[in-house]
């Protein structure tokens, strides 16, 4: 006969072992690639604010829209562990792991050990929770404190057994702990009050129902006695419970009263954070966020979302156990804990839309609990079905010997619940993997942006930070010496004062880097960018997450009239009047300043983009900018007939561009379809779909570009032994006209290969670059052999340590579908002897080096 004590001890051992494994999993997922992403603006603000004194933190929080407790904790945390990315995020990691543990405690108390473990596992792998457990913000800490508050409430009104009956001192200790933790939660994030509201609603329903217990009997394991109706707690009548609870609410209110005045001042300044939405939209978004994370679109994850929602609804159905003919209030607590934050967000958004997934994080433990309960119910149902089938196939000698179905969970029930949990984890793993690996899902990349400015900037540049608060995050990463200008200096923006600041800025600097973030709050009419578009030449418009980097060239003297008259007609409604080209000369890596002049002949019904390309004689592109006129501000549909529209473009000449003579190709195309407008001369002659302007002279850069500035797609280190070594730094490979980095082509495509060379300490010999396409049988099917830059820039003209960008275009017509090898080599001037090569790739027997393999579909 099985020893009940020994069986219970074994059960507890395995429960503890599984819980430890879950917590280690949670820690691993939250610590993995903790510094893999840059701090974004709000994280940088947290780090900077927490580095100040406690008094300054209080003042800073009062001027912000968040309470100060998290910043206080982070202040001491940084003093102990430093300000590295891993250090400042570790506080959230710890909070996230503890939240998984508290989720287990809640599930175990309300629905038994099995549901507690399932809920903890689901919380451990939650992409939603992991995201905020790796962020230096207060949201995961607020969720943790709120969950502890709910757990203390469960203990306060829970059914004590004779061994754990609450004494008066015990009640006081619980309530004091509840008051402290609940006040801390609200001082961490205001939305924690929605959990307090849910707690009070559940408590009120418990009183109305006059049910002496809030928790269910635990799921019975082997050897556990089946509990009978619980006796009423001694000395704890309704008044004995209600009065202490009311005192606790008053205590929380008193503790929070000093900050209430700050809330009332801040409330009017809170902006809308989303577009208006209805309750069904909110529920669908919330289901996707809790199931698969904050960065998924519901339409893209239909089946995983449907599976999670179905299991959640199964777990959220009224729990079947009843006492005294009434449902237990523990089910209502779980439902209120989850749905109250959603309902409050919806009600608040009726006045000012405030949809923010991070504010719903306080309900994450309730979601995990209900989802875990759904998995347990599903496993239990399947287990009972299997038991009945087995009973039907093998009827026992006497039904009296059968244990009652559902008396206790069977081993198969635990096994099925584990399989279901692992299956759900596999179905929802894709968003988590994407969070770790997909650059498109990364936080705003201040690290990459600051590094790009640092390696690409020049003496005389300046940095404009639109949304001044981001200066703290930018300074966390930036190590350069360029002056920074946080503008606008006022909120709301004072346009005359800001214009004066901009005039002083462009008067002192030749180029301006613009870092744009949260313009809707700092500069809703985009005054700063519109002013720069009118008075400078935008050359770069690049995104680093939701962070946008622009680069403007400041003209020495803006031309008052058209420098080069040239008449042409684009379609039937647009006339080209001419252009201005500044000096008509620039260096590689610098900005060519181009102004186009347009005139509307009649109202224009379509939006058109302008393309500007810097072309060499072989029509390879060495600089490009496509945008709607006026830096996307002077949209063609707004032009008035007869209006002359000056239109500035800065063409950033690619670093490493060979010196020589180039032309500028311009034209227009429809913004929605990409179809180019036909162009006609003044006499009606068709000119195709482009105009050539120029010529433009490009000269060598005074300083060779860095590897970071070249932005090589596939870095390498290969040395070809000429009289002095010639180094291949790497290559880019894609379809002509596309920036995609895949290596799948169609027979009609043109393969576009860019090689990056660096010369030795002295000028090199006259060398030939050979590019071959090799079939699977080893035969050379296509070959291109010439001096660099289509023969325009031979190696003997290169200077010491010069970096040169070398473009090759290879039409693939005539090749059959299949896999091919792309090889290169360097030959002497006669093209007869390949040079020895050393480095990352081993050469073939013919002296050529295989760069890549590609497929023609």
C-alpha cells in the first residue's frame, strides 16, 4: 500500500523541481541578448533621471507623466551595478522572473498546483512579458507589484485551514503588507489603480455573496483528503473583515495623496497616444498582445491567435465548483483582474484615445492564469474521455471497483496538459524568435544612429535633436565632438523663436544632422523640417526603428534665380523650368546641392515623386534621392496653376565613388504605381521619361571613408599580391534597381555586384578585375573583365590607402534556372596571369575566388 506521506513528499519534490526549471527558463529568456538592442528614448530618459539626486528625481517625475518610485529604485540599482545596458535592464529582468513566480503562487492558490505551474510556464515564455522584462522602464515592476497585491488579497479573504488560521496579528500583517505593496504599485505606474479597482469589485462581490471563502479547494493530488465545506473563520465576521479592508483603502489613499496634486496637473497635458478605437478592436488587439506580443498584427497570426483565444475562453468560463449553491468568487477575481484594465482603457479613451499595450501589462498574470486553466481543463476533459473509452473497451468485473471519474487527476491528465502547453509554446514561438532576431522589430536604434553620425560626420557639422528630451538617450551613445542643438526649446513650439534658432544654426555650420522622434508631441506641424527643406538640401532620410535621421547640406549662398534654364513638360500638367547646381563639383562622400524649378500648368490630380540620380557614363547610380517635392511637404496635388515651386535635393555621393565626370538624371513617377511621367521638349518632341542635367565633377575625398561609412553588405579581407597588395574589403550583391539582399534572380534580371577595394601604401600596378559566373559543371558562362569603374579609374591612378567603390552589372539573360557560382580574380594588365590571393576565402585552382552562390528561378 502506498504511503500517503511519502507520495505527498514526492509530489512536492516534482512540483518544486518543475517550478525551478520554469524560473530558470524565464531567467534565460529575459537575460538572452539583453544588450542586443539599443536603449530607446524612454529608456535613456530613465537612466538619466535615475542618475540624479532623489530630490531631482521627484521634480523630474512631477514634470513627466509617470510617478517616481521606479526611478528611485533604479537610482540605487545604478549605484550598485552601473549604467551599462545590461545593468540598467537587469532590474526589469529580476522583476519579470519574480512576476512568473507570483503567477505560480496565484494559480496554485486559486486553482491548484497544476494550473499554477501551467500559468507560470506560459508567463515565462510570454513574448509580451519578455519584451518589457528587457526594458529599462517601470511597466514590468508595476505588473509585479500589482500581482503581489492581488495575492495578498487572496490570502486575506482566503479560506484558512485549521493549521493556517489567521490571527488578529496575522490579519494586521497581511493588510499592512497589502497597503505598502499596493501604494508602491500605484507609485510605480498610474494604471496599477485598475488592479486596485478589480480587487475592490471582487471583494464587494465576495461580501454580497456572503461566501466565507475566496479560493477553490486545491486540485487534489494522490493521497490528499477531499475537503468538506470550510468552516467560517473564527472571529472574522463580515464587520471583522470589511472594517479592516476599508481602513486599508483609506491608508492607500492617504499614502498616495501627496502625489494626487501632480496627477491633476499632468492629466490635462497627456496627449492622445493612438487613433480612436472601439471595444471590439481593443479586445482583438489585446488578445494578440497577450498571446503573441506587442509587435504582431492580428491578421498575420490568425491560427495561433485563434488557438490561444479558444483555450483562454475555455479557462475563463465560470469555474464549475460551487459552494452553497453559489459560484466561487475566485473565478470572478480572475475575470475582473484581466478585464478591468481593458475596460478602464476603453472608457478613458472615449475622451482621449489612450491605447498602449504596455499599460495592459498589469493584467498579464490574470491572462496566464486563465490560459493555464484552459489548458488544464482541456487536458482533464481529454483524460476523462480516454478513461471512459478504456472502461468501455475493458469493462471491469464490477463497477463498484471503479474510482469515480474526476476524483483526482490521472497521470495522463498531467501528461496531456504538458503536451498542450508545449504545443502552445511552439505555436506562439515565432514572434519571440522574431523579437530576438528580426531587425525590423528592434527598439529605436540610438546606438546605431549615434555610431553612424560618429563615423560619417565631418568638421563643421552639427546635430539637431528634434524633441529635445532625446538628448539624454543620444548622449548615452554618442562619443563625438559635434555640437548638439535640442529644438524646439519650448513646448508647445514657439515658431518665431525656433526660426531664429535655426537661422543661427545654419549660419554656423555647413551640414546639419537631424534626429527626429515623437514629432507629433514636440513639433506637430513639422515646422523645423519644413524650414530646413526650404533653406537647405536634404540628402539622407533614414530610419533607425521609429527614429529618423536626416542630413542637410547648407548652401553658401542660395541662388535667387534659375541658374540653368531648361524647358520641358512632364505629362500634361507639369512644366520643368530649369535648375541650380551650386558649384557643380563635389567630392566623394559629400552632398551635391540641386534645386529644381517646377510650374503647375493646371490642377494636378495625382501625387508624384521626383527621382534624382547621379550617373556615370555607363549609367551606374552613384547617388540617389527620391521624394515628393519640397521634402515631401509640397505635394503635387496642392500646386496651384501658374505657381513656381522651387524644390531642393541633396544627392549624397556614395563614399568611395571614383573621380570623374557624371550627370544627373531626373524625372517624376506616380507615388502609388511607380509609373514614370513621359517628358516632352518645348517643340513637342518626346524625350522619354527622364532628363539629363549637368555635367558634374566628382573629385577624391580628402579623407578615405571608414568601413562603417562604406556600409559593406558582405565584409571580407582578401589581399591580391601585386607589386603592392590590393585589398578587397567586401562586396554587395543584389538585383539591379533593388536593395534586397537575397540571391534569388530571374533570367531577365541584371546582377548588380559592388566591390570595395583599398589600395596599398603606394600606387598599384595596372590591374584587371575579372568577374565570372560559373555553372555547376565548372564552365564559365558569363564573364566581365575590365579595369575598375568600367575602365574609367585604373588602379595605377589610385592614391595610397584609397578606398574605391567598383560597380559591375551582369545581365543574366540566357541562363537557365539553377544554381550558379560568382567568382572574381585580379589579373595583370595583359589579363594573362591571376594574382595570388590570401585571406578569408580560399582560391580555386584557376586563381579565382568564389564570392557567392546565387539561384535563378
